[in-house]
C-alpha cells in the first residue's frame, strides 16, 4: 500500500510549524513518530495534503520534573524516553504500569505521547492514564495558547478538541497526593494487541486507612476514555476491604456500556471491567501499604 500524494515540509522551528499549520489548516498533519499516521496514510484512511515534520523540534521532547505540583511532558517525548526515566516513573507510577502494554518495543522507540493523544484511539492506554491523573493539555497556535483538561480533549473516536491550526505542545500531570497508590492493568488477546478493556486506578487513603479519594478510568469500553470514578465513590470514607471493593466493582459493571467487537462481546467487556476494577483498586491500596 502507498499513501496518496502529499507535500512534505520539515519545520525548523515551532513558529514555522505553527505558521504552516495555520496556512494549510485541516489539510496538514504533524509528523512526529508516525506510528499511527503512516499506516493510516498507507491504507488511505488519512489523506493529508501536507505533512509537517516536527521531529527537529527537540525542545518539545522533554520531561520536566522541576515543578513541585506537576510533571510536564513535551508532546514529542517518546515512550522509550519515559520508560528509561526512573525518576519520572517513580513520580507517575501509572506510566510504569501502562507503558509496557503499548504495542511492542520497536513502536515505543518511535511513538510519541503527543502523537498518541492526538490520534485519540479509544482503546489506547495513555488517554485513560491522562484522564485518571487529571492531566492538562497545553495547546498552541500562531494566534495564542490555551489549556484544556484531558477529559475535555478526547471528544470522539480518533477525534480531539484541537482546532485546525493548533498543536498539542505539552501535557502537565499533577504530582500524586501523599498516601496515594496507582495501578494500570488490561486484558488483551495477545501481548501488544489493543486492550479488550483496560483500567487506570488511583486511590488515596487518609491516616486511618480510609479512602479519601479515588479515580478510575477505562480504555477500550467506550468511544473515549470512560471515567467511572463516580461509580466507585461509595468507597470514599470506607476502608477498602475486599467486600467494599467488590461492591464498587459491581457498580462499575452496571455503569459501563461497551459496544462489543469481533474479539469480545459487550457482556464480556463488562465482566472484564468488573474484574479489573477489583484487582486495580486492591493493587493500588497494597502499594500504599508497602510504601508506608
């Protein structure tokens, strides 16, 4: 398969990239890792008239842990760079769990976090991680800059809130609260396949080991990351016993409404969601206990 004809431009600066995007609008796509875009072009599912190569913008390939309240990732940060940064993985433990599930090492050597978010595949792991962590997206155009919550960034399958002239510049992930634990897990047919269902869980406990906050977000069971945090809010103020977690997981099963696919029925996906909820919350709590 070969892509439809297109014009290739290598941007030498962020300003040039934004001017080109403003000029060509929806006809242009940014090329970073290309791990989702190029296959889509080869199958002619995507037909951009212009490819703007931004790989030379090395200032966007950064992991900034200098701020007390947030870790900031440049949109060109590659998965492999995150995997190799022990300080980042310690600060953002959901990534430590989620990154190994993303495709295969060859893909992670080239793929970028910004490209992943802009592709907005509902089965992808990192959008669920971003929504669970309540990340903020820094978006820029030649006319200005704005921020958007991750939950508002993903609007439909393969569709984001980015305007035609905009670029995702940076993502800010809040530093986890004290006495917090996190876990990501998924079920896939084979290692590296898209998840039939996956879940990102963050649990906070008070000094009496009662739940003081919980975030639970799924991938693979909806058209965007599915925030099921309200379905497990019954745990707040309680100790996370097996019985309490099982009750919350049953509420999640009733809440999620997957469409099903050729690999798993909707009922099976609901079953997986319930099981993963129990396991992820229990693991998050166990990690708090072992960190104490």
